[in-house]
C-alpha cells in the first residue's frame, strides 16, 4: 500500500497543521494529533480523486532525510506515514 510522509506542526494556541513534502499544496488542519492523522489520509484521498496526470511518487523517509529542505521543515514536526483514504464518501 502506498503511503506518503506527512509533517504535522503544532503552534501554541492553534490546531495541528498537516502538509506533505511530496504533494505540495495539499494541507489540512485538525484539533488533536489523532484527528490530524485521520484528516491527513482524507486530505490525500480528496486530492488524488481529481488529480490530473500521474500522482506524485512518494519518497522514502531515508530519501527525504537527505533533502536539506525536508530536514529544515521537519525539525519541529511529527513525521508520519499516511495512506490516502480510498472511499471518500465514507471517510468524512
């Protein structure tokens, strides 16, 4: 099963922001870390439903760690592997 690496950031007095280094522009926010992990899969599922062309190829965590931008972005983040939700009609 294909998964994408997600970065989850939390600032004081804000929700958990989720982004994907290999899927630029796909982001979401949640109130708790558990919700963030669930919402991350839903966000990817929705993005890929209407994706034009080939879906981005996810890099491995080892490959991402060799990317200086990823190391900077992930410095204060929770790093998680997320699988896109398949059935968006039942995911929300």
